[in-house]
DNA sequence: ACCTGAACACCGTTCAAGT
DNA sequence: ACCTGAACACCGTTCAAGT
C-alpha cells in the first residue's frame, strides 16, 4: 500500500459546485478537523457499509454531536465528496516510461481495481459524483502523462483515460454482486455463487438451453482472469489505433 | 421501444435469497398487485430518483397505507429486486444470426445502454443485486445464444457475456456523472460539463500540464463515439480470440 | 470560532386490529 | 385474505444558545 499521494495540496482553487466548505486544516486545539471526520467516515464505510454511514453514526464514533460535523463538512454530500477524493488518492500512478506504456496502463487498472475492492462501497458512493478534487485531478493528469508521452494522440488519450476508469468500475460492480455490504440478508459471496449456479443448473433446459449448458462454466469463472482478458482486449486494441 | 418480454413467465422456481414473496398475480378485485406496485415505484424512480423512492412515497402514489405494500413485496429490498428485473426485461436481444454475431453483440450493448439511460437511477439500485429474476435469466440465455451459435467456445462466451454488461454499466456510470438525479445541488448535465472543463483549464499548468493541455478535448468529448470505440475494441478483440 | 441540545420533517418495518 | 393506524428506532439538517 503506497502512502496517500500528498503532492496535490489543498492550495488548489475549489472545484465548481463543491459542497464541502474550505476550512483551514487545523486552527487551535479543536476536537474536529475535516481530515479526522473523513478518516472516521471512511472507517465506518469500510466496516459497516454505505447504508449505515450516517452523520449521527460518524459523530458517535468521534464522541461529538451530529450537528458539530456540519460546521466542518457542510453536508453529508460534502463529506461523501471528500471520501471519494480521498480514496482516489490511494491509487498510485507510475511516472511515464514510454516503452512500457501498455503495461503501465494495465498496472493502473489493476491498482484501481484493488483499491475499489478494499473500499467496496465507494463505488455506490461515487455514482453521480464528478471526480474533480485534488487527488482526482492529479490522478487524471498522471494517466494522461503515460498516454501522451507514449505518443497517443490527444483525442484518443482522453477517450482512453476515461474508458479505462469505466472499464474498471464496470468489472468491479460485477464482482461486488453479492459481496460488498449486502443490502439486507444476502448470503456471503462464495455461498451466493454456489447457490446461483445451482439455481441456473436447475432451470428448465428447454427454455434456457444455453444458460443451463454453461452453468458449470459460470460457477468456475475466475474474476481475475476475466479482468485480465478485458485489459488485454482494451490495451492491445488501443495500441493498434494509436499506430494508425 | 419493444414491449416487455412476456415469455419468461412467473412459473419459474424462485431464485435463491429472493426477498419478494411469491404472490398470485391477482386474486380478487384488490387494490394492490405486485405489478401495480412495481409500476408505481418505477415511475417514482424515473421522475424523482432513487433518493426519493420511499415506501411511504410509493404508497401515497397508490392511495394506500405504507404498511399495505409489505404484504405484497415483503420489503423495500424485495421491491428493488423486482424493479431491477423489470428493467432488464425492457432490453430485447435478437435471435442469433451467426453471420452477424459481432454486430448483434453491439446491438445488445447499445440497447442496454439506452434503457439504462432511460432509467438512470437503476444503476445505483442494481449494485450488489445479482440479476437472477425471470427476465435476467432470459436475457443471459439469449446473449449466450448469439455467442455459442457463432461458435465462440463456452468459457469465452461466458466471459464475454459478463464483460459486455460490465462495460456498458461502466460507461453508463461515467455518463450519468452530473446527470441522473443529482444527490443534491449539482447543476444540469451540460452546464456541469462546461464548468468542469473551465475548471480544468484554469488549473496551474506547471503542476497538471497534460490535463490542462487536453482540457478542450475533454470539453468536446462525445459519449456516443467513446462508447462505439470501446465496443469496437471489445468485439473485434473477442472475434480474434474466438478464431484461435 | 467552534460545539451542543432540541426540534422538524422525514425514513423502514412491525403489529395488533379491522374487514 | 388483504389493508389500516399507530408505534419504534432511526434519518439529514437547522438553529438558537452556549463557550
């Protein structure tokens, strides 16, 4: 685990429609800081899931009244914005090495996937949030660096950078099916997979011939391999375009 | 818009860990039906968004007490399961035409994308839900039919079917950034895009040289084109694997 | 300047009681 | 069998009041 990228300081101009107030990092010897609140909230997110992430719960964690949080983070949405950017900061992107750009892209994708899986519910939180905090901006710049330094034309580089994220998120969503913090009473991941393929195999094969025929392939499907397959299709296809 | 696939009747065995009770479609001349509740809830989802989709709200829509819903759908999670499967049923999958399998895969992807964009918040609702209702099962079988009839080996077909969904969802999430039903006070989609690229262009170019350099490409990026690019990379790469 | 307590308008769900 | 009303334990947010 790399330490959180500290370079992108908070001295940037505020992104548009930002919902968290800009507060100096620490004034006196107060109990609360934006950072401390984000820490606590992220812990709740990881341990209890998004559904149990309430202002009151986070406040209880910090031995503070719920209303106290509002002075620092403005609103729950503001807090979620901060959490999102914090998590983005956890994935590190290598300095460009033009000869290895295809492999570097894959490394970024793998890193992104693994931090998503480390904070499974961040994916639900991220939907509808345009990533434009300091860490998000830094991340985008560094991925673009890999592509542009390798000679990928700008328009294609922009598309590739955005598609890469989409791909990783899409696959991660599929993988958290049944996993993550279940909405209610779902069984644990592997048991769910077993139940699922049992169910598929039990379906009437005259109505669903193909599904029943491949039920065992579904059961034995490996998420890592599938992800690598997609990365391969994407990156090698991209390289082909970049050449022409 | 095709009518909802009616073939997959409710005479299937219940999927594992189903959270909605199985109720006969309509007993007497009661006020409520599972179907009527799903209709109402889907309307609320489309018009007001997931955050405003509450049992009480749906019940108000139907001139019924909130508690009345529970007899029919068991829980809110059960209702969300039913909505999810209903929406899946809206995308239609063509009968296999082996000579055109690559184009058919793309058609399915485009159809899935457009029904997601027609029910933008369904994507948030879908996370963590394993699609295994009658419509989901039918959908999977028909996509597998296209692949297997074309001679794609089973293991690859299963991977391709799952990756195709992941890809579409991933791209759709990216597109609903700022759109959908905003968490709170975000600006409308195109205004948000303008604000975003203005912000990117305003960043210090010594710290984010690549991002600033391509800010205009980001502003003029076309979601449809990007989607088609990804489809092309995916499907043609897949065809290549299938041949070897 | 930073934080508390109480209040407002909501939630999902249960459960006795009605018909 | 189907539905209501009231209740329980929660929410996010605001706001006067304290220090």
